[in-house]
C-alpha cells in the first residue's frame, strides 16, 4: 500500500470513530447548522454598566493586596534616563509551568513605556516597614531612585531593591489590553527571598491605607 492508500485508510478510520480530519471536506449540512459568528463592534456608551468610579474604587478597596515595586534597568544608550520603577498593587502569580507572573499598569503611566522598551522587569515585594519606599515610587516625575540602594537582578539587570523580603526577575512575555489598563505577563528568569527581611511580614494595602499582617 502506497502513501496515498495509507492516508485514505487513516482518514476512513478517523471518520468511523467520529474524529475530525483535515482531509475530509466539511459537510454543507453541518456547516449550515453552525450559526454565523456575530460581527465585532465597539460597546456603545448606553450599553455600559451605570457604575460610579468612586463606588467602584470604594468597593474594590475591601480586597486587601500586597504591594510591590516594579523596576527596569536603565537603557544602555549614552545620556539616557536612569532605571525605571513604579509602585504596583495589582501583581499576582499566574502560572507554575511555565513560571509566569502578571501585573497591571495604567495606560497613562509614563513609566510603563520605559519598562516596555527594556523588555524586562523585576518585581520587588515590599515588607511591612517599607511604606515610605512605596510612596516614593508612587510619585510621578520625581527621581524615585534617589537614596535608594539597589543591585542588578541576576538575569535582567533590573534594580533589585535592598531590604525587600522577596524579588522576582522577569522578561516580558506578553501584554494584553484590559480597559484603561494593560495586563503584563512576565516569564520568571530568577527569584529569591531574604529570610531576615521577611520576618517583619508583608506590606498590605487595604481601603486606601497601609497595614501589616498579624498572626
């Protein structure tokens, strides 16, 4: 039996057990039974949920979160700006295999384009006593790294801030749109924790104020 005969036999077997085959032409009757895909269009203003932004923030503020500082290395170009960084609550682990994490950033962020150009970032997970450090990185337009001790993360060279309980060194894997924010997915290249710094517990953010975890 030649290759053509073997292929025909394989297709007949797959059809007999109900498996889809690329060799078989679609049945017009089956195609007619499938409804057409709806046309994609933008959502009209009158279709949006009538939510007050202040109410949205107030209700979602009941969800306590950890606090991080996302950093990226300075460009190698001579005379370019220094390293980039911003305070970020919206960070989470995403996948174990492959190891992925994610954070969200506002489309209006002036720091994000610098991180995007770097293509890498380091997540610095803050401890309970680092509220002032978080505030410094939440200010727009200031030299956020002034007086802040940091060393290069081992793979990407992104700033790893001194005294943080844990850090995660990443390369940007994907960026997705999410309303007025972007959803950034990073592939973990290296990570580590400082046992001594972690003893103070995490820095938490709840209803607009910083707090700490008490066991």
